[in-house]
């Protein structure tokens, strides 16, 4: 169920909330105080592209309470279309700002993801707890790659999270694995908030370096990621996402004309 207080900007059939990062934190804190749970999804160009052809991706977007733009091309397209989004709201930033916001309320988080060989989730949670005084860590989970193929282990992982009763769950398993796990967890934690945060757990743990701020601001974070993980990301970024981004930007001015 969308948060009614914010308008949504249509980008190729997906509604993106016109909301700042600070407002996301305020919404989550207020909702938790009122006993309302929810789900945040942070689509980038890749997720927006998948939603055009993949019913599962579309279903995850439709199930979200807040949809925020994790990608400067989405912000640029909204401006070209005449309905500008206020800013990029990245999952890699929200892991910090949400933790700081919940710390003020003495609330708890559960961290899932990170490098399994050195328990990245636990190290990320420790750092968040140290740098956000008042934050409580309800638990962590750092499953091995391919864990989702073991149905018994998957159920045990979900039970561990639900039994911990966290206020907010960061799931950094990459899209769509993280969204699939969130869908499994939500019925057992109706009063909690969830966010799929991709590589954010690795960033916080210090296992992967995030792009410099100037690259984040100018929309070049993808180039930094590509340089760090070329084998994994080259095909997706260059063959699929870049052409889709150019198409989205090229079509955006027509949206402005239709709006008139």
C-alpha cells in the first residue's frame, strides 16, 4: 500500500515517490510509532527495465509502500518529463540514514547479506551499532551463495529473522533474491519495515568500496561499480541497462508534452 502523503512520478509505467531521503526516514519512524510496517524498494535503471518484461519484478514494485529512485538517470528522466524528483535516494545511503533515525528511537535492525566467507552481515551490523548510538542489532544473517536452493535452510533463515522481532530488516542479497526473501518475511513481521539494499551491506562492512561522492552526484557510480566488478556487471550494464537508460531519457520530453 503506497504512502498516501507523496505523489508518484510515472517513469515508463512505474510510479516513483517524490520524496527525499530525510523524508523516507521520517515516514518509517512515524509508521513504526503507529505500529505500521512497510516495504521500501529502490529501483535503478536495471530494475525499471526488468519491470517491463518480468512479471515478478513488477509484482515486487506493486507490493512496495515506498518506491524511491536509486539512480541518477531516473532523476534526470523525471526532470526532462516535467515532474522532477527531488533527489536520488540510494539504498547504500538509506542503510546509514535509517539506522541513525531508528537509533534515536532505540529501535532494532536485522542485517542480511554480505560476504559469507567473513560474515559481512555481522561486521556491517557492528559498524552501524557503533556509529549510531542507541541502535539495537536484533540479529544478522550471512547465507552462503545458492542458499535459496535449500528449502529447509531457507525456512530456518526466515524463522530466525521472524523470531528476532526486529523493527527494520536490511536485505542485501541483490535483486530479485532480496525481494523474494522480503516477500517471505513480511507476513511473519507485519509491524516491521523492510528494504532491499543490494551491495550496501558490503559497503558498510568495508568489503567493497563505494564510489567517491562526486561520482555518486554526477551519475557515474555505475562506472565505478563496473570497474570493481567487470565480469559480473559488464553484460548487464553495457548490453542491457545503458540502451534502456538512453531510451528512457529520449522518451521523457514526450511525457512533458502529454502532461500539458
